[in-house]
C-alpha cells in the first residue's frame, strides 16, 4: 500500500448480521412466549436452478436457527404465471404465514412483476412489491428490499454519515439499485444513479463519497473508479462468489469496504429474518 | 448576450400542450361516439385556499373545452382524513368517474398520503399514488405524475436526447422531484437527485446536461449553476408566477429553457386531461 492512501477497514457483514439475527431470534422467542405464535416465512421456488435451491435452503436453515418457522412451496420449472400468482395469493391469505419470499429470478416465461405483486404488502418481507418500493422512497411504513435494507444497516453499524454526502449507485434494478438509492435519498444523501448507458462512468464514481456497486458484473469497478477515502459497498454476487468490485485495487483507495463474501450477503438474510419477525409481531398485534 | 454563449431557445409548453389537448379532445369525442361514454374527471378540493380554488377551476374549464365531463366535490377546511378518504373511496368505486384529482396540498391536519392512497390506481390520472410512483420507476403500466409526465413530453417535443445524458434534479418531493428522476432514469439518463442537504449544489448542477428545478424557491437557480448548452426545465411555481430558475441569467447559458409561465405549467394540465381520457378508454374497454 502506498503512502498517503487510506488503509481500508473491512465492513464485517457477518458480525453485524449475527447481532441482527440474535435480536430477531429473541423477538421471535418473545412473541412465542407472549402470544403463542411462531413467526413463519414461506419460501417459494420455481424450478430447480442449483444456485436458487442453495439460497432457499440457506434461508430456511437460518430461519430455523433463529426460531422462525418455514413453509416451503416448490413449483415445477413449467409452472405458469397464473399458477405462481395463485400460490402467492394463497400464502398472502394464509393467517399462519407471516412473511413470503419468492426466490428470484423466476424462469423467463413467467411474469415476475405479476408474481411479486401477488404478495400482500404486509407479508412482503423481501421488499419486492411496488408498494414496498414506494414506501422506501416516500418514507412510509413498509418493508425494505432485503439487500438495500441490509446495506443501510451496515452503513449505520459503521456510523457512516449519509446526510449531504454523495452516494453513487451503479445499477438500477428494481430490487437493488433503485431501492438502495431511494433509501439513501431518504437519509439525505445526494444520490446519483449510473448504469450501462452512463457516459464516462468513472468520472462519476470518482466523485462518490459512498459508492454502491449493484451491477452484476464481476470485478467491474476497479480502484481507478474510487475516490480516496470513499466507502465502497459491493452488492454484487457473481458466480464463484466474486463481487462487482475489484477488491484489492478498490481497498487501496477506500476508507471502508465490504468484502465478498462476508459483506452485504449476510446482511440480506439478516434483514429478511428481522422483517419476518416484525411482520409476525405486527400481524399478531393487529389480530 | 456575450459571444460564445448559447442563445437559448424557449420551450413553448403552451403550444405543445395545445396539441396534446387537441388529441385528447379527439379521443374523448371518439369514445363518446363509439361507446356513448363521456370521460369524467372528478376534482376534490378541501378548504378554500384561493390558489387551489383557481387551479381547480382552471382544470375544470380546460376539461370542459376538451369535451371531458367533470364532477366537483368540495369539503370544508375542517374535514377529517377519514371524511376525505371516504369521499375518494366513493369516487374510486363510482363507475361514472374515470379519473380523480385531489387538489393538493391539503390542510396540514389531514394525512395527505392516506388520502392519495384512497384513489384507485386506475383512476389516478394525476399520478400521486404509491402504485403510480412505482409504475413510473419500474416501467410498469400506470399513470405518470402529471408534472413529471408533462416534462418528459416537453423534452420529447423538442427531441432532447436523454439516453446517457446527465440529468440533475433539484428537489425530491413525492409528486415532482422523485418521479421526474425515475422517468428520466427509465429513459436511460444518468440521474442525480439534489436537495436542501446537498453539499456544493452548484458543482453538481453545473455538470447537468438536463437540469430540472423542482425546489419551490423563487429564482433559486441562477446562470452560474447552469452548464453552457444545458437544457433547463423550470418546474417551479411560486407566488407571482415566478419559477425556481432565474430566467435571464440561466437563458444566457442554456440551449433550451422553459419559461414561467408557459413552460411546464400548461403541460401538467395537458397530461392530466390526456390521462383522464386514457383512463376512460381503458375502463370502457375493460367493461
């Protein structure tokens, strides 16, 4: 590392996530003791993509360890949009299910947006519905998209000032780039959305106090794209557990940086579980 | 005007709006001829703020000229959130009403968001609901917020390239700043949201190819804040018909600029009427 360049501190998502999950487990136990209700997360998987199967199992295992029940529904690869919508509508109406996760992406013949919208907003613990998105943008009650919510929790755990600072988001997907920008804007950051059509991307990313890589291209952002002292959040998860950031070169410039794995990934699941318990508490309180 | 500085061309919102309203009137007449249905816009006014009364009358007059029927509901200044919600719910369920406009702002004791959300998304021709916002952000079917939608129509009428260009929005309200940014992002602009907490605002606005002033402070953006050749959109409407942009100094820098009045204002009403007719056509087609 050269003289005068910040020595990046790792943002330990695994440790921060563990504390969130411990609190969620305690809250789940309290709900069980007080109301006799075990929070239940329904996971829905269409097809048998190996990565998706792994993710769903991981979420079920983590749920179980936190004292959260799970219900699992598998639909064949050939399921139609109508069948998936019917499944999600049924779970939305089922009083024993408190949170619903549709593992995505779904097979390309399915209308993913129609499927997401079949999830009742009060059970949308993965924060994928249009209602949840607008709630994040407007500061209204609702669930955060799990990864964006996890990124905000990680920034807070490291006491990163957001107000008035320039956050640059690279990527604009409905469940990652767009909502993380809205959450940062709601916290008074100045927010720039960049994407594949952006002219001179590096000129913009080099202005970022907080740089969020959410583009889905392995090692896409290198140290040249990072301002000295920036906080770098790598929300990428590419095959082989590789992020969207070239870690070695970016770490030479950043003041704080998330590793992959062990950065944003664990935060996503932690927020999913936390929001499942919150959903159960709210549904029990409402009666 | 100094040598070498662009001579700004005015963006004539009055003329562009007239063409949109003429088309809406033709579409309304066709619907009447084909299905016997006159599109109907319901306007709801709470209290008697003089500016709001004027705006509502203007919208009714323009509707009438375009062959769009109107229904007007006035509630007293003392109306409760529950009363306003009940009114809007009733109009949402009324098959003779195709579009609903709640004149805002509403008195401060009313929960404006709760009121907006009582408008059925398929009648939300002013684009104020959470559903409409997310639809704009995600490119899903839905109505645009009227002013942001009008701004996009005006940019298109002047063949402004958006893809890859940097749009800087000053302001982040739920019905103006936030949605106009989402519409520009959906059209492949790089989008930066600035606001009252932004550090060194002028450094950011001077990078804008397209600068949208939506801040609600008279003559807030001056020529120093404008890059030579930028397209400047003034969405401000402050007392005395004054925009958010200092027109003389900004016009010396801009390549295209909206006047106030006669820029964005007429576009807002045109989009409201166009969307009312579209709502009626859609509701008739659905049966």
